[in-house]
C-alpha cells in the first residue's frame, strides 16, 4: 500500500507533492493535513507575548519586604541586592551611620541626583548626599570610599554626565574592584544603559543594579527604601 511521504520528506514544494505516491495522485485531503504539519515554533508575536508574560511571572517580592509590600523584583535585581541587604543588616549595629550614600556626577547635583535624594528623604531614608556633604573637586573614588564609611550602603547614580566624569578621571580597576567586592554599591542607571556603562567601566557595568528605563525614579527609590528598612526583616 502506497504511503504519503509528507512525514519524512515534507511537501514544501509542488515537486515534493508531485513525487509523493499518494498526494501526487490526487490525495488532496491527506496532503492538506500533512502540509500544515510544521515544527512547533512560535511566531514572533507569540514569543514576545510569552516572553513578556514570563518576565512578569518571574518577578517576585524580596524576602526583606514587609507583608503588605507590592514591590516586585526581577531575578537579577534579587541576586544583586541580596548581598547588599545582608550588609545592611550587619552594618545596622554600627552607630551613627546614614542609610545611604548617594554618589553622583557634579552636573547632576540639581537634576536627577537631587530628585533621587528628595524621593529617598521623603520615604524616611537618611542620605549622605555629596552635594551637601562632600567638598567640591574631591576624587570620585574617595567620595565613594568616605561615603561608604559613613553609610550602610552606597548607590551610584549612573548618568551620561557620570560616564563622562568616570572616564575622564580614569578610575583604576583595582580600586573599583575593591569597592565592589564589599557588596555595598548599587548602580542606578538613568538616561543611559548598562551597556554604555560597561564600555567605560567594565567592572562597575558587570554589576547588575536598578534602572529607570522601565521604572520611574520613584519606583527605584521605593526599592532602595525597602532595601535599607530593617524593621521588616524576617
């Protein structure tokens, strides 16, 4: 008995169908069945939808969140912030520390940095703000180091102005690596990307952080506030 060759050879062309001992002799309904058989690849639209849905599903609350918190984090954010959170808890025993040291480019002192500072202060976070607490003209690395000594964690506001400054100052990989190894720094990317940061500072860019590309500055501030709040620790 002749058998259709579609499951083996496929009928993607007219000649393929013509050479089939069944479909080539007029087995239209059988041909139509097999011709519609294709591997289960999803369309681009479906992939996008699935990817989007998956992204939403994988976000979750942090273990340090309060029971009523609605703030969700991506897996990358959880990985980055977990060791920082552990240091927040450890350093909470040290006296007279502010919650956060905010490192930023001088050009952002009245713009994005001030906005972030105001949002954090409004959420009850005490901030070591270089605009107010660090002398003008200080070394970027010294700012970070001194600020971290007087704060539980540091956040680095990465903007186009910051990228120019860090590139011009020639931050040494050895020094930056020592700071990052302490798990006290959280990069916050604003009006730029982590890709742009990696081009200027591969070490700092290799650390995941928070970004205002998909979230507002207020949302980012809320995550930082939750990160340094100790009364909700389980």
